[in-house]
C-alpha cells in the first residue's frame, strides 16, 4: 500500500522526480521511473538546517536534486548527508556537497572497497558484448552518464544507533547491518513518524540481495517496523505505509521458505531460482532479482557453493531474465 503525497515542486516531465512533503519537517525526492538506478532520497529541514538522505547516481541527477532543494528552501545548506549504503545510485552525487558531513554505518563504509566503480560500470555497460552479463548491464545502465564522478566516501561512521539533531528535530540513525547490502542504514525522524529506509525496502519491485542473507533482509524489515513510524520511504518505488512494509516482509519470508526447501532437497541453485521465479514473481517488477534472494536463502541454509559477489549474482539475474 502506498501513501498519497503532496508534491512541492512541478515535474519537468511526467517521469521527472520531485520533492514531496511527507510531514512538516520531512520531504522525499521520489522517482516515477522504475528501472535500475532511479533512486529516492530523503530530506529533513528545521530552523535553517538540512539533512539529506542519499544522493543520486549521476552528477546531473544530483544537480537536479540540488536545484529542487534550493528552490524549496533558499539559503538552507545541506550540512549532513546520510548514506543508507554504498551503492552508486545512492552515493555518487556526494562530491557535489563538499561542505557536508557524510555519515554511514561502519559496516557500510567497509563495503565501499567492494563496490563496482563508475569507470568499471561505464565500460561494462558500453562494451557492446552480446554475452549475458554485458547485455544485461547495458540494458539497465547504458542510459546513464557517469562522467566526472569521483567517489566520495563517508567522513564519519557509527555503529548501532545514533541520534543527531537537525535544527530542533531529532533524527535516529539505525545500523541495520547486512540485508540488501553488506551494511544498511535507516533514518528515523522520530517526531515526524517517518523512516527513510534506503534499499532495505523496494516498493513495487523485487529486492536485490547483495549481502548473501535473506533472513537479514527480513530482520531489517522488522527493525524498521519496530520504530512505530507510519510513513516509509523506500530506496526505489512509491512511499509506503505500515501495511506496505509488512507486505514486503511477508513476501521475503515466503520466498525464503520456498528457496530453503529447495536447498534442503539438494536442488541446484539456478533450478531453484527458476522455480522460485515461477512461484513468486507475481506482478512485481524485475522478477529476475529473485535469483539473488534464492542464492541468499541458500547461503542462509549453509550451502557453501551458493553464488555470492556482485558479478556472480548479476550473471544469475541475467540468466534468469533470459
């Protein structure tokens, strides 16, 4: 279930992102595009101070976000950026905020060195090779221009939970641990009842599980629900209410139960992924991502040879998509 939003700025086209007001002190930068790379951001503004949750995949997309913030809040600087994890579609605009403190969890920061960089992704998506992985990457990332990006990591990390103030607004940073990535962070704006969840939540589409644990993704959903908040901004897709988050959690549980059963029966992981696909794809977008969930469930079940790592998982998604 999604939450109706109040749009604060006019979109240039029907598919352009825009700032939407969630509460008196919080806004979401939401994309209507549903492909890989089009990610949501969060904004907290109070008493002349601003905290931004995540940046964008490219410099141009981040400049569009900066312009929207400047129009809505002239003269209010972004003093803090919280990166929910290290994937490029949430961090590669960091360099355009040189005066901001960039915060993430220690686990997320440690994973930065394992991420594919903009140069590697650009080469792979434009290689022209017809084999499954380059073709899949080109299909989903070939439209992005990564020119000029210099990956800017965090300037500070935390573990567990930490409270920061944005003006008079209390914001809790929650270290979710591994889930979608090796280290995920949620941002809970306590008095506003809003959580910016990053890619711990995908709305209207299947989750990518890079961490190798589907159980961890379920635990992250539980932690997010335990905040008691009523509005949740996913990393991708429309804003959710509690019922929407619960539906995502329950879907992950069902996928895990199916995949774990196949693991116990000794079914090869690709065959299991095909069966899970047939059972659970439903009407959610990007069902080939169920390969990553299946592989993660196999890792949870102790299957040592289950695929792990970016390239192995992309190869599996490409094969399942084909």
